[in-house]
C-alpha cells in the first residue's frame, strides 16, 4: 500500500499553568483515519485510534515537553483525493492547526507527523 508522508516543523502551543489541555483530532473530507499521540522521547502512547477530548495534562506539567502526533488517513472518498486534518487543543493557543493536502493518484495512505512544544 503506497504511502505519502508529510512531516511538519515544530509548532509552539501556549498554555496557562492551571489549565488542563486536551486534544481532539478531526479528519475531514469523508476520509477515514487513525492517530497516535505520545510525548517525544517517551515510549508510552497516550492514546491511539480516534482522538477526542484526550487530556494531555495541566499546563504547568506539560510546559517544556514535546507532544508527537501521528495521523494516518486512508483515501476512502472516491470523489476526492484531498485530505484535511485538524488538531484542536482546548485551553491552548493557537487552538486549531489545520493541515490540508492531497494524496497523489496511485497512493492509498497519507501520514502526517507533527510535534507540538508547549510553552
């Protein structure tokens, strides 16, 4: 199964010390997919599969850490090869990071890898 891979530059997310930060991942364009979330340099996976309202941690506890989010999207929509993935953080700024791309003809899967640094 041919895979298209996109790796984003490190993204900075601002958090407040007393706020609990959570993450939801939305896959658009009637495509289907799954994600894996963990802190960089840790072998512990916080969650995988559908990510909705995943508590990442208290701002003071996650500051200085890097969250790694990997999302794989299967090109299931026969009407388009376009992919939209939204990472939504509650109690963080910016709240939304939207990634748009297209899976080239002959490819089946799109992989997006993003690291977020909490400050």
